C-alpha cells in the first residue's frame, strides 16, 4: 500500500492502482497530491528482491526487472512475482512467474 497525501487529507492506494497506462500521466494522483509513504508488509521466509538495472552507459532504461519469492517452511515456493519496468507505460507484472509455485529453487 502507498500513502498519498494532500492538504485536505490522505488516502491509501494499492501500488498496482497507482500507475495508469498512459505515458504522459502515468501516476494516478491529483496535481495537489504527493506520494509520502510506501508500506511493505513483513513476510516470513522471504528470499528478497533482485533488481537488474540497465548498464550505466545507457541513459534511458531499456528494461528493468524486479523479482520476489516467498518460501514455505518446506522449502518450496509459496508465492512468486516478477515485475518488468520500462517495457510499457506502467510496471508490468508477469503472470508466468506462477510457474515457480510449488517448486524448489536452486542456483542452477
């Protein structure tokens, strides 16, 4: 969840609802609003986040990738998300990441 504030109050917005599919007006917030907080819930047995930014020689991002995996106590993948950036006008969640559910991760 994110917290968007303005002079008349605050509102909670899910991160997925914050982005619009418009390259010019990509954030769904009013001109009198500002993003003031991003809340990430604590989850046990997380594997963390991997982000692969473009090389430093490229000034505009070609693509970025963020991945998140939640592991069950048994060592299997309980939840997984992969999100691509800079491929559309908003972050794109990859539904095919569900193929990892129930599997065990290895370094190969």
